[in-house]
C-alpha cells in the first residue's frame, strides 16, 4: 500500500512540470507558424491602421514570453481564446467536437480490441494453423497501408461503386437534426431521447469510418495478443498447470489474465496517440471532429484553435500515460519507476 | 594469412547460416527481398524509369496501356515512372530520419538508463513529454513553419521519433545493467564511462536494430500522410502520399489508377520492411521463434 | 475450445455483422446504382458502366435548397473580407443598394453560356444597365451629385421598412472600420460620411468631391455596399455602447434586407437559412437553404451526382467537366467568358522578373494553348490582352504581344542573364493551379531553369501578398466593376493591396497617376484613349502576365433553373427555382 502511494505521489508530482513544459513547447511552436492571422482575418483591403489596431487588440504585438504568460493566466481561468475561423471560444469548439472524435475512437478501438483479442487468442492456441497464418498476413497488411488510403478505398467501393454506405460527409444525413445533447455522442443521445431514426442514421454514417479505423488498428492488437499469449502459454506456471491436470479452458483463462496488461498497455497507448492520429480518417469522411478541426486550424493559421487543440490532446495523452504507468507499477512489483 | 582465412571462414559460416535461416522462413525471405528491391529502386528508380517522373506531357489521364503501364495523371505524368521513382524520396526520408532519431535517441537512452535514480528519470520524463504531443499535427505545424522540403520533413520526423528510441534503449539498459557481467566489469576496475560505452551499450542495441526497419516504415507512412494533406514534399516531386492525394478525387471520376498504384506500392514497401524486422528479431534472439 | 465458448463467440460475431448490415440498409440514401451496357467503339465491343441514380425527391420541388461548399464562412460581416463562402452568403442575406440589370448574354456582350438564363449587364456606361434595390430611383443633379430615393415596401425579415438611416449608418460604419466598405466607397469617389447627406427619411444625397467618378453607379452594385436594418439591430441589442458598430453581433448574425436570413449557424458544419417573407421581390421559390460544409471535393461531387445536394461549389475542373451534358442528377452550367482572368503576377522590384528581359521571356515560355486544353479541360479561352474584353471599349483588346515560343523565351532568358531558379506561389485549394505549375516547370526545364512550385493555403498566400513577399503569384481574379480604370485601380495601382509587385519605378508612378486621372474624369473618348495607352505600357512593363479567361463554371441539380451568373461570380439563391 505504501509502495502504491509513493508511486502515485511521485508520478503526480511530475505532472505540473510536465504540463508546463508541454504548454511552453506548444505555445512557441504554434507562434512560429507562417501566415499572419491578422491579415488573414481582415483581408488585404484593410489599411495599416486597422491591421495595427487588431494586432494590438489580440495582443500579438507584445513580446512572445509576455504573450505566453497571458495565455497561461487565461488558461487557468478556463479561457482558451477565440477561434477566428469559427468566431467561437476555442473551448466551446473543442467541447462540441470532442464527442465526435471520441465516439469514433471508442467504437473503432472497441471493435479492434474485441476482434484482435479473440482472434489473437485463437491463433495463439493453434500456432502455425490456417487462421494463424492468415492473421499474420492481415496484421502486416493492415499496418502497412496508410489509413487515408484505406478510407478512400472504402468510400470508393462502398459508396461510389456499390452504393451500400451513406454519403461520406459527416455524422448524419443532411435532413437529420442531431438528438438533444447530453454526451454529444449521437448513438447514446438518440437512444436516451428515444429517436430511433436518428440512431439508425448515425449508426449508418459511423459504419465506414469505424470500419476503416478498426481495420487499421486491429492488426497491432492481434499481433500483440498473439505473441504475448504464445509467450505465456510457454511459461513455467502454465506448464505446471498442465502437468497438474487443469482443464484447458481454465488454463486459457489464467493465460489470458496474465496477457492482459501488455494488451491493455498497447490499447491505451494507441488511444493516447489516436486523438491526434485520427486526423486523416476524419478528413476523408468530413467527420467534424477534433482531427478535422485541427487540420483546418493549421491551414488557416488560427493560433488559438491550434494551441487549444494541442493542449487538449497532449494533456489527455499525458494523463493516459501516467495512469498506465501507475497501473503497471501496481500490477507488477518488479517494475521500477 | 591464417587470420584472414579465419575471417573468411567465419563469413562463410555466417552466410550459410543466414541462407538456411531465410530458406526456412519464406515470409521473412519475401520481406528481405522486397526491402532490397526498394533499396535498389531508391538508388536507380529514376534512372530506369521509362519517363521523366516530373515532366508533364500531353497524354493526360490515360488509363494503363502499353505506352504507360500504370497510366498517367492530370498533368500527363507517367504513374509507373513516378511510383518507382518515389522510393528515392520516401525511402531516403524514412532511412535518414530514422537514423537521425537513433543517433539522437540512443545516447540519451543509454545515459538515462545508466544514471541511477532521479537523474535518469528526469531525462526520461523530459522525452516522455515529447511523446504526448500528437505527432501528426505537430509535424504539420513544423513543416508549415519551416517550409515544404525534404530536409524539413526529415528533421521533423527525426524529432518525433527520437523519444521512442530513448524509451526503448532506456528499458533495455535497465535490464542489462542488472546482469552479472556488468557487475564483474565494474568490480574489475573499469570506469563507469567505460562500462557504459563498452559493455552496456553494445548489448542494448538489439531492440534498436529490430525497431529500425519498422520505424522506417512508419516514417514512410507519416510522410505519405503529410503529403496527402499538403504538408509534405513539394509538387511535382514523386512521392507516394502526394500521388494518392492527387488521385483521391480522381477515383470518383473513374481514373482509379492514379491513386491505387502508389497505395499498393506503399503497402508492399512497408510490409516488406515489417517482415524484415520480424526476421531480424528472430535472428538476434533465436528464442523468439 | 469448449463448445459453449465457441457458441458464445460465434453469436457475438453474428450479432455484430447483422447489426452493421441492418444499419447500412437503414441508412437514408443509397449511392449510384450501376448498370453495364455493351457498346461498339471503334470496331470493338466495349462494356460501359452507366450509373443510374435514384434522386431524393423525384417529382416534387424540395423546400430546401442544399448547397455543398468547401467551408462555412468564418464570419458574416460585410466589412470583413472572408473568402468565397463569405461572399456567397453576403449576396443572399444582404442586398446591394443598386444592381446590374439581368439581360441575356448577347446584350451583355458575353458569349452564350450553357444553361444560363441571363446574366448581369456589367458593361454599361454611367448608370446604364443599373437598376435599383434599396434605392428605387435617382436624379442626377450634376456630374458630381446624385439624389436617391429609398424604396417603399423594401422590408427586412422582421418586417421593418427601410429608411435613409440604414444607409447612413452603413457609410459611417464603413469609414469607422476602415475595411472593405471604406475601400469600395472610396473607389467610387465617396471620401467620407460627409459626402452622404440625409435629406429626409426616404431621400439621400451623395456627392463625389474630387470630381466626376465614372464608376459611381456601378460601384453601388458591389455586394458589400448594402443597407442594414438598424431598427432591428437596436431592438435586438446588436448595437451597444461598447460596440456601436455591432462587430460582435455581425460575426454570426445578419441584419439585412436580403432574400434570406440566417436561422442557424454551426461554424464548421452548416448554415440554415430561411426566406425573408417580406422580401420586396416576393418570397423566393426555396423557403430554406441548407449551406453545408463538405471539405472533400469528391464527396461533394458524389452527393451532387446522387441528388443529395443541389449545388456543389468548387468542384475541380475535371469534376465539373464530367457534368457537361448531364450526369446522374446534376448538370454543368457555365459561361465561356466572364470578368475573371487567370495569370501570373510577377514581382518587378526584386527577384527574377525585376529584369525586363526575364519578364518578357516568361510571356513567351507559357504554353497558352496547352494549358487551356489540358489543365483547363478545354474550358475558357486564351487571353490576349491586359484585361477581360467583356468590359467593353475601355479595354484595349488583343494588345498582348506574347505567344508561346520556347526558343524565343530561352533566347531572352539566357541573353538577359536571368537566374537559374525562381519561385511560383499559388493557393493549394485549386488543383488546376498545380497542373499549370507543372506544365510551366516542364517548359522552363527545357532550358535548364528550375521553377519551384510553392503551394500554400489561401490565407498564407494572402498574407504574403500583402507583405510583398512573393516573387511570382499565379491566381484567378476578377474585378466586380466592368471598367478598365476600376480594374487598374484594383490591381495595378502602386497603393493597391492586390498589387504583389509593388513596383515603384518611373513607369509605375506614371501608370498610378494615370489611373488617378482616369477615375476622376467622365467616361468618353478621352478617358478611353488614356486607358488604352496605359494598358499598352502595362503589357510591356509588367507585372501581370495573363494566360486565360477561365470562364465561369458551376455544377447544379438538373431541376434547378433561374439566373446563375452575376458579376460577383456567386449564385443568388432567390433567383432559382425548381422545375
């Protein structure tokens, strides 16, 4: 208990300097972007005086480190500035789009995890069998193709050629209104509100991007599950169990339980990285989530929006990594921090 | 003379072992073969290409034919020539970026792993912070800032991949440090630096070697992604990602060949690298069959 | 594996597959269906795939016009230039105080278009071809003063009758903010709020102090010179102590007299507009407009093809070309020649083109015909003058000495000791710019010169242009007012924001003062001669090398009819109807 407490304590102590370091890095990185946001906002028509006024108003004429201090002060109050492409506070933009990305991520990773673990376990049970060989092949293939390529092919086949999927432009059909917002995730909200038409519509639009995401990520999980299971099935304590005469089903259960930590570790890592990595899939499907938002922000030199997005994504990643480290340290006493 | 003979005999033994090794594992052999083809194309691709990959011509949007094996794109550029010229860009970027990442990350990882207590931890934590940044968006920002060029893409990718190697090496160094032979090296009176450089480092490189081709593959995919979104290399440099990006809106108007072929090429290249990496893994540690 | 386990897992899989299949089949629309037909082409039997698409609502007219765009506008303020989407919204929620008259192509001096039911007459002189919107009629007092009468029955979405105050407020705002409105008023001779006087609630007097302005009336047709419903703004708290010009409110809301009103705006997603029930021309045929953001051009195309959208904006030229003659639910609409021009602005103060020989060499190195045939898919026509000829007599048509001659280009380039490399910048949003860039690059490579293709997002290009940081800029542009003097003011004047080369040598000083002169004298042979001379000098000294008149192209649902083309190059939804 004492050990766990000290682990948690040291890890959490480090959060503050890490977040500070992150925020400084992000802030200065974004300010280096080309394109003058003031001119981008006012257009070339504006006379120099108006440009200077707006620059002063936005605080862009102050030295960088002072701008950083102001930004951090606002951040602590929960104010991430205003996005100029949407004319909304960045925090509102992020709140609005985060559920879209999360819905896609949860479903995609959920399916990847389910399929990956199940098939990984089966193929570890029969190494060298047909299923095993096919999964190896699939793993390598799925990891080798770029995710936007997979997405484009999906749209082409399922929408253009076969006409099976709905149009790849957002989370709902054009005529539909989103359900009353509780979590922001359309599937959940429409069920709560009892709007079954909207539910089916949202589900239909989710199919292709979720499938693309799952197709892309299942490979890694499958591979990890398989190799971990193989290692464990070969280990001493499992062999002891077999010698003693435990039923194969029970052996498998023990094996799986021991295999879970690295699998969970991998999944959490993928999750942490996916928030930023899902960008291209969102772009192909016009998903309207954080990924698409961040791409548009970069191309529009929308300082506040990019900074806000990077802060959010990095902080979520950091927290996920910390939780993972703590969990690992708790589970495995041999791990040194 | 005997020395030379002994070295050669050693070579032959190694070669025979390797040939046997790959004969047994057709998939790994395939990976090695693919990787070598792409290295070859990286050197000689543009030379053996039937058409200049950057020269526009009047045959625009032609489907695959005798004249243009993979067809042509909107500017009359030959897709086949561009597909086999792209490894020079993609592969080079992947290779150089990963090498730089290794050169930067490994020393840091060794130091971080070797130093006891909080000093090692701090370096590791600092690199962990870099890990939290969403790599793709950061890459976009950096390339947007520095300008689209091959060199900038390389630098950006190296920066983003270095923390991975730091982490890898650090954990390996940790376990190597515990081994008895390190203890004896210290007991024998070697300085800590010598132990670190001469004993620990060479034994910690194995995960790096295995990870290397995988990382080259990731770098190629990331470059393709950046070019797809317009933040990678400049037009009309032949690069798989930008070719897919040009070809994507052409799928719906029926000119499928512009996007499909480069995508397949990326897939095969990264696949080959991954297979090669897994064969490396087994080679270096035969217990993992 | 135990049977129960196996069964359980199989059940899970089946459940998952059936759920996905049912969701897929329950989705609201289907994509294009395909039929395979055999045809004989050049003596061989060929299989051709035809797509037959079910449309959304076959016979009945929808009440919502669905417009698919690259992006939603960042703001709705008429004084803040915010790109194409912004312009598209401006002409529909606001209305310029005067407008060009809608006539058929011949009368407007424009070649016949495809499925064009009339165009704006932009090439009249003085107030010829100008009709009233907010201002119903006017009396020309002298060549520097005009009295305008506000229209009775000109009402906004809230039912408020327009008054002179609405225009006065607009003029004051324009000069207070010093942005787009200021620019447009200045170019037509209004120097400040004092030049606009309220005579009574429905009458206004306007005066151009610096002399008669040849584009005075046409200038008032510009989309941003609109009337605001000041009464509604005051009632709804848009105008406050802290914000007397309603800059906050106007970001996301509109207070205009136009045919539509923004009912819902989700930035980055869509706008939903509702018709103005009191619109003076009568309620528009489409009661609602859904302005949807769909960033990928192939998605816009697919949706239009399947009938899920009625107008798709900014498809690639190739995609637009696909729709010529009709495809699926959509059809191509276009004009071969309009007020748009496409070319390269070359910086004449620094860089490769500061040397006149190099600039001339550029003119001979451009493969004009090939660009029109390949990169432009046969749309448009080669431009042989400094400005678009449809502007009328003020344009010195055909005065360009350049044509494609690569040997001559090489001679000039090497003879002039021009550099071995130069940078061509262009916006990333238009794929055909890149195609032209690649063609140019190939041409210059023929004599060993490297052209660096610098593709940037539009806002970065704008910023660099304003900072005069570009060596060569390739773009399409247009001048709203059909007058060579106005066009020159907009694009060639040394003080113009649009003038990337910012050249300050004698020639430019000379041309800038000629432009000032031309904008302060009445139309007539003297002015025309001055403008012609100026264009001759410009064509020789630089810095715009015009390549094509690109024409105007749109893709719309085959049931949509009405007027499509306006000088602003965006569509007025109120003039459309379903057939």
